[in-house]
C-alpha cells in the first residue's frame, strides 16, 4: 500500500463540520442549468425523430430480434442493479487531492445507498433505456403499435441520448482519472473497487452495450439539436453530491465525496473540474451525433462495424491495473 505525504497530513487534519460548494461553482451550475433548460428541444423537434420506424428498424436484424436483444440487455442491467442493492454493499474510502481539507472516511454504500455513485445512476438509466427501446419493436412486431404512446417514443429516444454520452463519460473518467489516481494513492488496494465484479461490469459493459446499439443493433440516433438534454443529468448529480456530502460518511467523519474532483474544499479547482467534465460530456454527445455519418463511410459492412466496436471499446474500457 502506498501512502502519500498529503494523505498523512489529512489523517491528522481536523474533521470539517460541513463543506459547502464555493460560490463560483454554484454560479456555474445555476447558469449552465438555466441555459440548458432554456435550450431544451420542443416536443415537435423530438417527435420528428422519435418514431416507431426509428426505434424498430435494425441495422442487421429485424424488429423481433432487435426487441429480444435489447430486452436481454435490459434484463441483465436490471439483474446487476438488484444484486448490487440486495448485496452486502461496499465501504470505499475516498482518495482526495493533496490540497483537500477533507479527512477521508469510509463511505457505506449499502441498500439503496449503493446507487449513489454517478456510475450507478447511468447504469440504471441504461437499463430503463433498453426497456423502452426494446418494447417498441416488440409491440411493432406483434402488430400492436396502437399501444405505443407518443411519450413512450420520446422517453425511449431521449433516455438513449442521455445514456450514450454519459456511459462514455463514466468509463473515460474511470480509466483516465479515477483509476490512476486511486492506484497512485493506495496501490492495488485503492483500485479494488474498480476491479470488482460490479466495477468491471458497470464501467465497461455500459460502454459495450451502447456501442452495440449504435453500430450493431438499431443504430439509434443522437440528435445534435437535443444536445442540452444530456448535461442536465450531470448537473443534477452535482447538486445531489453537494447535498449528500454530510450523509455519505460514517457519523463524525465529516463531509465526504465519492469523486475527488467534486471535492468542494478545492476552491477554483472544483469549478475547473466541473467545466472540464461538462466539456467532455458535450464532446461525447457531439461525437455520437456524428457516428451515423461515420458508419455510412464504412459502407455498412458488418465486419467494419464489429471492428469499430472493438477499437472504441479498447479506448475507454479497463479491467486491470
């Protein structure tokens, strides 16, 4: 186990009673939220894309096979979520930056509290997405399109538009930020949570499922004019993390954050981290909005689609130190 000088200092540090976010972080979140809500797409704009045909057409399979594969993915995601909630839980201890004023304390993630990480928010949303997108082609295949409500179609499309970039944000942050930081701070002990069954599944299969949908199953679109939808989930989570800081750790342990870059005691570093995360999320959204054009350049060949899936997975997935 590796112990840094910064960690030693924090072990002797006074426990803070609270850790309110800096005013500039609050202003940034409020302004970003107002802008994104103001620019949300209208129902007519959503309905232009969220059609039965869009959600029931497969790239290489028919509606029935598409429905089965999507619903199987949904069943797997839901099963893992139930196992996580019903399981013994986890007690990770955060690794903060050397500038942090927080004293690390174990965070008890058990029961519904195990869904507190942003990873699990995105994982659950992914399951909901595949339930919604899977039932549309199923009803279409059995000639019961009359049971498909317009809001079913809208939510199916929009949940995918949020899930896709968020899944890539989660896996990218884990691979290139959280995992290396944990390894530098505590060695292999610090990365145990990422190498666990739940860590491997929720940080890797989330991306693989999204890539499979885009390149192999239905090729659902991510519409550029809907770009303000995805960041709202991230902003809501930031507010959630701030409000839950005093409740995550053990009693008397002071405020805690699951992610070191959300640490509110870092001053301007906190706001800079929020700006970077938002920029990365928007970049992934733009990337997904261009994927259909890229796939067309590949002539729609199955082998090329499979190769693309493997290459993209290698860029963002990680399973060992």
